[in-house]
């Protein structure tokens, strides 16, 4: 048989493969890579006796999971909003801050003032924290420019982050996030302009892998969102949606109706919305960082997701205002503690289901032959440690496309 490039031996695997119980655990296991993809995964006893490789790595009994996937972030923006954090501590609500010119509009001002190089430099600082915890794929949204030139600049910066670091970057054009002041409150006219100008340019430049929107009372209506999604479909771009975060505008059902890759937040989603997501195969992405930061009291309907078999992912929602979080490990602990998610749900949520939420499950998210060899190798005794510990990073090594790119 042809030699492998690398074989990792003496490992314990959590493959996250579908159809396997729990985490798809294989003890006394090994993985082999060829040309950046997984060429063998299984028990050491099943590895052909004549298997050869340019490099063999003894994992010393360590655990290997797929590289982690952060499927919802806003890593590219200018400035920060620590002052609004202080305002919330004094009792101001998210809506009050937004209506007073804070919130997304505040980040818009800082982002418009930043060059592409400055956006890349600040984004790298946040991205490096994720990489250091075993993240190998990250989604990055635009949405803080709120005009054509800045949105394009942000998407270009997001692409540049993927060139500056060995990490998979999936971009989303958050086309309907908030209203800029020059729109003078005319949401319908603003959406018309986004469709006519910015979406056209973004599609022509191939800067976005999906189109996103914020469907909420303080943002955009279901009807306005639907018009945007109709336009996205004409360019062959999949859609995703910030849905039902602060109220139930039936955003989950809207996302399902459009076959969205994911519907995200979902604190106020009802059972009809959950059923619609399940039937459509749309991934429910829960974001405990925003729930925690905003001190919300209504959690996403995890029990309903379980009841109906909805695909469930977890992500940081890393952003300057409502989730200044750059730790997917802490996100898992939050998902377990705040939302009562199980260890299996959390770990599958940041691997297999995170990949599904990006439309990338055919390439990443599980340890299976043919997929990219993206691995996280952990200094732990049990996978539950990855969810249980707080403020602790047990990553031993990170492998991307068969290459070790980070080692503690």
C-alpha cells in the first residue's frame, strides 16, 4: 500500500461520526493522513500491518477530536464597547442602548474609520485566541460597516485572516444588521439599497459564502428579511438568520422556509419553529455568550430541540457588544451550565454540528476517511473535561490539513 504522510498512534478518539453512539469513541486508536485528508481512522489493531508513513507520532494515550468549529463570530470590527458593558451594569437594556445611538451603530463608527490592515490586525488578536484552543474553522460575519465600501472592506479583511493564519475561514455577509444614520429610519429603502448595490458587489467579488440578517423588532422585519433572502438566492448564496433572540417574530420558521444553513440565538423560538427547523434540516445555533452578557432569563428551548431531533450547534458569537468572548471551551461550559446541554451535545455542537451549520460537514467536523485531517489533540483523561473546566486550556497540539500548526 502507498505510504501515509503521518500516522498518529496510541490515541483515544472521539470521532463525532454520525450514526455512532455518543461521541463515537474508539480506544487504542490511530489516524493516518495523506495529502491533507484522513486516510485511515480506527483501532490500531485494524491498521494494515504493512502501513508506512513519513512520520509517526505517538500520542501517549491522549484524546483526539476533530478540530473545533466556531460557526458564528463577528471577529472583524473596529473599536470596542466596554462603556456599554458598564451601562448595562447600571441597568440599561440592550434596546435602550441601541436606541440611544450605541450598540451596533457605535461599532459602525469605529469600523468605518478603520483601514483593511487595521481590521486584519485587530481581528488576528481575537482569532489567535480561538486557534490556541484547537479551532481549525471559523465563520466570520461582516455587518459593522452598514455601507457598501465598509462591508466589502470587512469581508476582504475576513478573507485575509484566513491567509494570515492556517485556519479555515467561512465568510457571511450580514447584509441586514442595523440601520446606519444616513438611512434616516427608512428600513425598506435601506434593504432595497443593500440588494441593489452591496449584495450585487459582494456576490460579484465572491467575498461571501452566505448571507445573514438580524430579524428582530429593533432590526428588520420578517418581510424585509424575506426580500433580502430572495435576492441572495438569485446569486446562489445560502442564507442564515439571527432569529428569535429578543422576541418571537417566528424567525426560526422563516429561516426554515428558506432552507437556511442555520438559525442562531433562538431564545424565544416556539415549538412550531423548532419543528420547522428540524424538517428543513436547518441547524439551531445557540449562543450562550450573548445570553450571559445580556443577562437574559429565557434560555433557548433545548428540551424541544432534543424532543424533535433538531441539529444543535454552539458558537461564541464573538462580537464587541453582546458577546466579547473568544473561547470556545468556555462557550461549551456556558452551554452546559446555563442551557443544561449535555457533554455530548456541547462537543458535537462545536465539531460536527458547527460544520453542518456552515455547510461544510462533507469536509470537516468528524474524524472520517476522506475529510480534511483537522485535529485537536488534548491532554485530558476524559472528553467531559473539555466542558467541565473553566479558564483552562488542555490543548496539546492542533493539526490542520495534516500539518501540526500549534503545540503547547
